[in-house]
C-alpha cells in the first residue's frame, strides 16, 4: 500500500526542522496557487450553474446558451 502524505503532514515536518529553504518556499507558493485556482474555479462553476438554473426558470434560451457555453469552456480548461 502506498503512503499518502498530505500538505498538512509536509508542513508539520517543515515546522520541526525550523528552517525553510527557497525550494520549500517555492513549493508552498505552488500549493497555495493550486488551491486558490481550485477554489476560484469551483466558485465560477457554482455561479454559472445558478445562472443556468435561473435562465431555465425564466425560459431565457439566449442566457442559457451563453452560460452553458461558458461552463463548457471552464470545464474544458480544467481537463487540459
């Protein structure tokens, strides 16, 4: 079975050494950037889903088409 080390485990190990190298700072920046991108994308998806639901409720085909296209683009970017 593979060992799984989380970001929290990594940070605990770093706290024990009390010395953060430039490589570790870069790694922290990368993790933070990835996390923020994930949160931002999730919020965008949720907002688009709400707008799609609203367009369906209002029977607004134009808005529905625009929002679904934006959602598809967002999801396509995620898979790349």
